[in-house]
């Protein structure tokens, strides 16, 4: 066993879900790990580390971002929204639709799915089926909830209309 | 029958650390928890005065605020068991669903079998859970009878209360907690009749919907405890490889890295032991991963470095084309083939796969004062974590406490305790709590992979177009190789998953296996051997139909033959029927035929199809349920396969939550499409080549069918499995549909290798 003594980090000011955080982190650390391991918000998930699966999607100034390959330093000074902050009481229309259709199976990817779906409806309140598939194709669900995800997005869109 | 163990409240608290009043009953299942028969609880229970709750048995805790807590002893990995198991108990108990709370049980033998695999949670525990609910109900009735001085037969439990109809008196369950003091558990309980079910058979919403849509759900990877270090482990790239040298200077220079620890070397067989390698421990996950990348390790790769999956495929296929070991035989296949009007011959191949649950394996361990350990893990099998970690630390498994988190998918990967063992080893070595998180590359390269298989089939068709001979040889490295260095090829258990339980009424049949040595860790993947066996059997049945010039649906029914129940042992097979009796869960050809007819009707079999479209059908029984699947496919201008719709007809006997059954079939459709279209792991120089979702793609939403239709057969039979039976018929239904659409037969997976993706 060997022990390290080195370490170089810097204090970064982040706004996560409207709350100010000062995190002592390596500025190159991916936002995902800063959110999970340093800020302690674990709703945002690791799935691949290479922006391939979408489990880590958060909103940055309202835009969906894969936080696993986005440096934390680039998020400083911008509004970071995670699944925990998507709505005050967990009742965003997308969250409600997800529950109404019993979309989750294991639930692990659903934070990222919901964040991607909410971002889609924000920029396109009446998505076509093709729009949904295109916007959601970056989010993998290994349990296979895709057909319900499509239905839930349509339901949330109706509610928002 | 049952053996009853009384546990005092104090003992219960000592063992579980959970508040709860009263004496507690533990149920001990016969035959190591794998009994086909369910075990009713009996014996006594009392509540200590002043308690706030009473536990009529280990699964149920009635609180005086009227909450009924139900302890779920099975792991939740997406199948919905944390909703379905409480449904069963609450129904028999007459508890009000709105007052039911689910609590995840830790790993403990007192719950009976906790190994959440084999699609067994309901099929093995239905009667046990009904008994737990019914006896809790009866005890509350007896408590009311005692306190009111009326006979119990004059009382009825209904909607979370006990009622004395003669006097109009009633008491809510929570009001009866104190009165339950000293009440004996009834020797026998009466189950509700099916007509009176309140929750069983209903599509209740998931109890975990709220936490799963708000980021509050806690998975293994989410556990954080004070002073915890994050570990990332560089494991031997080749199974059995050993370290020659390690230079960790650069790793230790990375910010946040605290320690580097060598893992214990793996001694064969792999079992659930750590694989070996070098762990980097840091203040956060990312620093640990970066430190790990900075390690310079020289390996002695060992004998498995010869493994090349392309070369190995030729060996497997050659073996499949030689006479093998008999697994089942009836009639005279060779003579029937010699006399056949036509002979059809085919080789099928399916590659290694990774389970790739979205949450990779993760476990956290903390040493306790007594030399034991506390573990938090996304495990399918907490009792095996206790055993594995106890053995690793050299302590009694009773000193290993295992908290089961939610699982971000399992698919068989998380039935192995290896990642918990890694965390326990590192907690002991560092003296700090440690969380081990596998990266996606670790998961795909260093897991317990689904085996690779080659199969050879030969069918003889007589002058009437009937199949008179069926030869099927299955060759693959066995899961047994993970547990024994002596395992040289398929085990009878694996052959019973789709080979020896062949339902076809063919007079001359010979089923064989062939030896194959494993060079990677082999493990379970959702549906296990049924995946490749159903692919070959249902694909070849379709080939025979076309050779005979008969519609594939009609030919499937013709192969299934007259109504009968099959016992493979009659023809010499060693057959386990998933640990349950053929009396309660027969191989019943009437049930095959019924799902074939139903799913064909649902899909509009025989209807006019758009140009270039084709329908394909497959049927397979696994985990005691029978599933028929139809796929509608076409090929676009660039030759890419499109799966438009899937239909499932599922006979799972009694169904607890139809919406969860539908969800499992929808999921099986997607999982089956993933392995049919994309799934393949290859190996070069002993290493798995693929590493992440770019090189090991799984199905995405834009490739998913526009609809997946599920019909649940109304069958008066005990429950079968649900999590796995939907997967096996998917790939063959797709290749059969592709043949119908194009006239091109595909006998190997994945279809992307045939240019269809």
C-alpha cells in the first residue's frame, strides 16, 4: 500500500438547482462527478463516462448537457439543474406523466430520460414521433421502457399544451 | 412442511438492528429454500407491552399508527417486485394499500431464499407470501376476539380493520397492536378465494414511482458514508493474469489520490472472488479513475491469452458437427434421417454478451468492530454476499451485514458477490470505508459474460411434410467453469434451458452436447441458455416449415403435436424444470399451442402486408412460463432491418400485476432486439475487445418498435416466471420475419454482422 500526499484543487462557485455551492475540485473534473461525489446530489447517474448513454444529463442554462464529459469549470457561473431541481415538488409535467404511465423499471436511467424529455418539450412543445426519437436517442434504457417513454412524452406535451 | 423458529424481539433487534415490537417468527423453507412446496408459518408470537408495532412474521410489521410495513426480501432490479410482493401480502392480510409501506430487507437466512434470479420471486414464494399475509390477518382477528371476548369465527378482517358484525364493533389494525400480545400464530390459515382478491391481479402503480422520478432513489453507486474512499480497480485484462510489476508513482501524484492497493491474486476457479489487479483509492470517483489510468502495470497474462473468439468459433462449430454426448434420445434419428424425403441441416451461432446494466456493479464496505463488515450493494443475492465476504475476511457470515440498495438493472450480473468482496477487501486493507465503482469498460470487459454457443441441427422431413427426425447438438463453455476447474462443457441444468425440454412431437429425436473450454468468466444473463437454444430451435422450426412448404404458424402447431404433458426424463434427460415440480408446472403442449394461436391472431397472421414486410413467429417455454412472439419487419432502401411491431402472448399462470407483466414483455422485446441486432463481444489475445456503448451497442429508442403488444393468457395455474421468459422468442421471431420478408435465412447473431444494422 502506498499513500499519496499531493493534491491540487481550486474553489469553484457553482449554482446547482438555484443554490450556491463552492466546491474544491480539480477544474477538469467532469461535472457529473462534481455533482455526485462533491456536491452530494446522486440523482444524476453515471452510465458510460463517454457521453454515449445519457444517464448523466443535466440542464445548463436550460440546455441538456451530458455531464460526464463536461468539465466542471465550464459550468461555473451558469445555472445547473439536476433531476432534484427540475421541479420544486417533483411534479413537473414530465415527472407526472412518467408516473401516470408507470414508465420506470429499474429507474436508473430515468433521471437522464426525464431531463432530456423536459428539455425537448421546452424547445418543442409539440414534438412529432420522429422528434421524440431523435431527441431521446442519446438516452439508453437497458430495461427497455422506450415505448412508454414515447407515450409519456406525448402525454406531458398534451398537458403542457 | 415448515420448521418454525421462534426469535425473541431482542434477538430480532440484535440480528437486524431494526425497531419492531413483539416476538417474530422466522420461516425456514425446506430443501434449502428451493422447495417446490410453500411453507406456512405456525407457532407463537407475542408483543411486548408498550410496543409501537407487532411483527406477526418476518415480512410484516403492523404499527400502531396503522401503517403496515412489508419487508421485501427480494432485490428490485426493474421487475417491480417491491410493488408485487406487498400486493400479495396486503391482499391476503386485508391491508389497505394506501397504508402499506415497503421496506427492503437485509441479507438474512430468516427470509428464506433471497437469490433474485431465475424469475423466481413470485413463482417460488407466492404461497409463502400469501401465508404470511393470511396468518397476520388471522392473528389480528384473534387479538380482537380476545380483547372483545367473542369467538374469532364471529369476526371478519376487511379493509385494514377487524369487524364484529353482530355488534357493529370494529378496530383498525393499528389499534390491535397491543392486543396482539401473546397471540399464537395459527397452525393453518385459509387463503382468500381468487374471486375475493383485492390487489392480486390488479395493475397497481409502482410504489417506487416517486423516488424513481425525482432522483431520490438510492442505488448501489449512490451510497456515501463518512470518511469513505472511492476505489477504481485495474483488473487483469486476461482472466487469470497476474501482476509482474506495478509503478504507481504517477498515480499517487494525481490530485485526490490517497492510496494504491494490490488486490489479492485470483486462484482458479473464479467463483465470486475478486479478479485481482491494482486498486487506486481517492477522495472521489474521478480522481480514482484518473489515478488508475496513470498506473504502469506489467502483466503475466497466463494461459487464457491464447483466446481468440474468431478461432474459437471454428472450434466450437467443428465440435457441434461431431457426435456429442447424449442428453436425450428417442426413436432412431439416424435411420429416420436416412429414410427422410428431405434433410435440412443448419449451424447456428451466438456470441458472448455482457449484461450491461445501466448501473455498473458498485458496492460500499465498512469494517465493524468485531472483524466483520457492513456492506451496501446493488446485489441480486445478499446471502451470497454474506458468505463470500465472510470467507474473504475469515469471519462467520453472521458478522457480515448486507444492505440491499435498489439495482440499476441486474440481468444476472449482480447475482455475483465479487464487487462486494472487492470493497470488503479494500475496507480492511485501508481501514477506511470504501466504495468500489466499476466503469462501463470494467463491466463489459471483466464481467461474468453470457457464453458463446454453436449449435448444429439436422431435420428429416417425410413424404407428408412431417418432421420425422430431429438432431440438435449444443456446444458452449459452461457457467460451471466459474465454479469448478473440472467443468468441461454444458451442464444438465443449462441443457434443460431450451434443449432437453424440447416440446416437439417428433418420433425420432436426439439431443446432444459437446465440450468447450471457457477462457472468460462465464455467468448468467437474462434467460441464460434459453437465449441461444430458442434462437436455434425456433429458427430451425421455421426452416423446416418452409422446406415442407407449410405456413410457419401452422407448422409450429404441427410440430407441437397432440395435447400432452412431457417429461424429458422419459427419454433419458436429466431435467430440473427450474426447481419446481412437473405436476404443478408441466411442460404442456396445449399451452404452447394456445399462445401460438393467440399471438398469431393478435398480429393478424395471414393478413395482407405492405410490400417488403414479413411476419415471423416463435414460441418458447422458460422459467415455467410460455411465450409466443410475432415480429413484423421490413428492410429499408439501404438494407437496414426495421422491426415495426412486436406481439407477445404470455402464459404465466396466475399473474399478480398485469401491468408489470406487460412491462417485462416490453422490456424483453427491447432486450431481445439488443442481442439480436447488436450484441457481440469478441476476444483477441484473451482480452474482450469491446468496451463501451460505442463498440457494444444496445438498442436505442429510435430503433425500438412503434408498438409492443402484450396479451396475458387467462390460465388457471400457479404462477410462472416473468422477468426472463419474454426474451428467448424475440430473436428467432425477428430472423423468421426477415426470412419471410426477404427469403434470406440468418443463423447467427448479431444481425449487424449480416449488414442489417
